[in-house]
């Protein structure tokens, strides 16, 4: 799909962004492993999450999609999954693939996990290495640990072995994969994190009745459990999706928007801290801290921003938002430096290179480094033609760039926004005043 974006004079209004993608995935997974029916309200009906639903349907789990983005998962317990009769296709979803490698490692049947062309070129070794230490058996192709991967389970004798594993880098996907495998281990497993990354898996396993403990030093211990219990959950709005509208309102003139019911889990809210340190006018209202996944309404107004340094422990708390933060930095006074973000290289694209190339095409003063970017601002942006490929986050970043650039912007492959945000472009248009 080719889309043309024109500059916005101002943005006004209120929207509710879709449910959190990370939590939606995990809701299906833990619902399937529980006894009883789990109700997931405000579920993200995006392509990535639909891939997770279809995989569990192929393993014998009945899942009903109801009105108002509500999903019912009829769980069969920790040992209730059935051997699939066809390939398990994760589509473009790295979260689905990496988490399912852990889960499938503990089953008593064989399965083959694959994905689309983009996902088949994303490495799985950071997950497969610790899983092999637990006794997982994989058959891979000549490329090594890339999809498609066959997970061997039918001839397994006994359970997976517990593991004491130190993550080389903070990664929610890697630790989540290990946590899911640990549910099928013969003893307690320990995961040591160099720093915090998003903790939705830990929260959800605890909510569903699992035996998991997180120490003050970021050490996670998972104890064996025999049963999980279905839950009724309302999924908060995805702060990664909200990030595009936050940035649009900060950069477009005379703008003020309200984003309702956004998840502000501390392991995900790094973008709010960065923007406020840059001088952004963001008010956090209706702050609901009563649940393990806190939410709030965000009131965002046009702001003059200053450059900053983004590094270290902050990176895992905003890794998916770095491309849109880079766009904001092009309009900030001074230099912004992003470093310690090597993780960007193994996303749907090499997001260091793709972000830099797209923003350069707009006229930004930006350069790639080995682990991030250097952006000098403010610089005027000019309408351009961009082809972000299959990376939904750079597609949406380019759209926001088009809102503040002079002249029109042509975006090819715009349909990839549906991976995480169906109706993104129509929602954006609603805010034009």
C-alpha cells in the first residue's frame, strides 16, 4: 500500500490506543496453559497477535474472538497442548517465535516453527542457546538457528533441566522464553538480568498462579508448578503505540491531545522520562496504580525540546520507541546521543540503519554508530519518498515525519503498520484540526 502524508497545522482530540501487544501475546499463552476460560478485554487485534492465536488453535486450544476486542481462551492446562498437524507460522512476530521456542521445548510432541521472510532472517540463537542448556532439542537448517526450526519433543525422556542463566543483554523475549521452558523443568530455575527489561511475563505468570519471585537485584526464580488458573484481564493501551501520537503532538504546532488508558508499567515508560527531561509538556492524569499493570491518561502539548543522552539501563525500557525518539531529536535544540542500543540491529529490520536512512531522506542531520545514533537539531524536514519495508515501527515513524515535514511524503509498504496498530492512519487523521 502506498500512502501520501501531508503536513499537519495542528493536532487536537482524544484517542485510546489499542491494547498492549506484549501483554496480548502473553495473555493468549498463559490462558492456553491455564485451567478454565481466560477473558482478555481490549485485546490487540493486530497481525502479530493473530499469529499467536492461530498457533494455539493448531495445538488444540479453542479461542473465541468476540465484539469490542475481547478474546476468550479456553485453556487446557500446562500439559493440555496437542501435537499440531501443520507448520506453526509466527508471521512477522518475533515475540511469538522466541516465546514459543521456550514453550514448545517442554512439550512431548514435535513441532515446526516458522515465520515470514523477514522473521526467517532474524536470529534465534540468544533463545536457543539457554534452551539447549536445559535439554531442548532443535533441528535447524544450514543457516543455523534461524526459522524454520523443528522442536523435538516426541522422544524426550523426562523433563527439561532447570537452569541458572545470566542474560548477556537485558531482553524480555529471551527471559520470557526461558521462563516458559522452566514451567516444564524438573526443578527451580534462575535468570539473572544485567538490568530490568519489560516484566509482563513475570507479572502474568504470578497473576495466573505460578510460583515466580523477582529479587531486588533483578534475579528471577521460577519454581515448578502443577496448575495455572484462568483470569479475567483488561489489557492497557500500548505505550509503544502511544509513542507516535505523543511525538506528533510534541512536534506539530499548536497541538494538544489526550491519550486514554495508556499502560505506564515502569519497565516500559522510559520514553516519558526521556521526553520530560527534554522539556516535553506531558501531564500524567487519572493515574491508576491499583493494578500490577498501571495505566494513566496522557495529556500532550506542543513543546520546544532539548537534546539529551539516552544510554545504559534506560535502553531496555524504551527499545521499541527509539526510532520515533530519533525523529523527535531532529527537532530538538542541540545534540542527542543514543548508545548501548545494539538490540536495534535484530528487530524487524536493523533499526539503527533503517531509522538513520529514513530520517536522512527527510533532511535530518543524523549518523549511525555501532550501537546507536547521533542526531543534531533542530533541522527542517522536507517531504520525501520512503520505503520502510516490513518494519511496522519505521513505517509509523515515517508517517509522523510526514506530519511535520514541508511538502508531501510518500510511504510505500504502509500496510505493515497493521502488524501492531490496525487503523493507525485513520486514527492519525482524526486528530487533524
